[in-house]
């Protein structure tokens, strides 16, 4: 079974549709505010920041869950110089990107451990190590995933459960839509490969991590040479 958070938009939506087209596995997409218009029966509306909701969802599907791959695509960002930032908006990024990831991992891990199988793939970001101004909350939330996976990896590696991050650069899909054209051009100009990340490269990296047992606790740079 594949569980994809953030499946209503951007990269998560692309991965959801790709696996739906190419795999017979059961797929559950998780969304919050963007109501999916197709395959609605395969979606669950959940706020990842609310552990109780996540636990109820996992408990209600526990019997059907086999060989789980969790792809954590849900994420938000908040742009503001730190000295002018709204503390509540700043914290909400940590709540979603870090604690939201923890919540669903926490809820699924007991099933993975019981079944002695699990694959967890998180989306971190190049900005954790090469930030642009105004994204301290986002950079903090994404760099925290580094420590999170290192710990979870050693706790679960002997049970054939892997957890890894994809440190994504700038993708053709998703959040880039919020970036004004001029800034977008200046971003692309700095990428050694000269292009935004094609969706297929993200899919290939996810597939690689799903099918590999010996990579765990790793963060894979997928950034066209930016770092
Ligand atoms: N796009 C890039 O260039 C890029 C680069 C580096 C890293 N990343 C990371 O890759 C992941 C996907 O990025 P993206 O650009 O595809 O993002 P996106 O288009 O902005 O989509 C974000 C997704 O997260 C979901 N979400 C947000 N808060 C949630 C919550 N509390 N509970 C449940 N779902 C929630 C949204 O659901 P609703 O719309 O239904 O609320 C949406 O499906 C993110 O973690 C992002 O940080 C992206």
C-alpha cells in the first residue's frame, strides 16, 4: 500500500497519479483544503498536525495495510524576514513540515514494525543548506528532517524499515507557482543543470528508494548540482 500526503497538489498529486497509472497497489492520498476532483474514494481529508485524526485514520485502515510505503509530500512555506515574522505563522510551518511528518510516521510505524517492512520517503529541501532570504521557518523545518530520519533509521533498520529524505532543489511542480517570474528566472540561472527538476526524476528517485533496502537514514540531493 502506498500512502501519499500532500496528494491534492503539486508533487504529491503527480506521484499519486503516476502510481495509480502504473501500479496495482492500493493507494491512499491525503489532502486537507484542496478537494480532489478525481478518484475521490482514494483520498482522505486529514490535518497532519492533528495526531488524533491521523491515529483514527490509521486504526480504521490497519487491517488493509500491507507493505506500506509512506511518501510525505505535504508541506507549507512562509516567507518573511525573521525579524519581521509572525511567530504563529512561523511556528505553523514547523507544525506541518516537521510535526506533521512525525505524526503520520509515528502512527504507521507500529504496523510497519509488526509486518517487518516499511518504506518512508520525506521531502526535504535544498534550502535547508542553501537558503534564500525570508524562509527561516521552512529551512528549519526541512533541516530538522535530517535528524528525524537518522534516529528513526537506526531504531528500525533491523526490521526492514527504511526512512530517507529527498533533498529537492527547485521543481517544475508545486510551490514554484508562487514564485514571481523574474525570481524564477534568476533561480534557474543558478542551477548548474539549467532546468527545474523534471517530475520524472522525482518519481524515479522515489521508486529507487522504495525498492532498495540498504539505503536508510540518507538524504539524497536532487537539485541539478546546486549544492
Ligand atoms: N516544489 C518544489 O520546488 C519543492 C522544492 C523542495 C522541496 N519541496 C517539498 O516537496 C513537498 C511537495 O511540495 P509541493 O511544491 O508539491 O507542495 P504544494 O504544491 O504546495 O502542495 C502542498 C501539499 O501539502 C498539503 N498540506 C499542507 N498542509 C497540510 C496539513 N496540515 N495536512 C495535510 N495536508 C497538508 C496540501 O494539501 P491541501 O492543498 O489539500 O491543503 C498540498 O497537497 C513539500 O514538502 C515541499 O516542501 C518542494
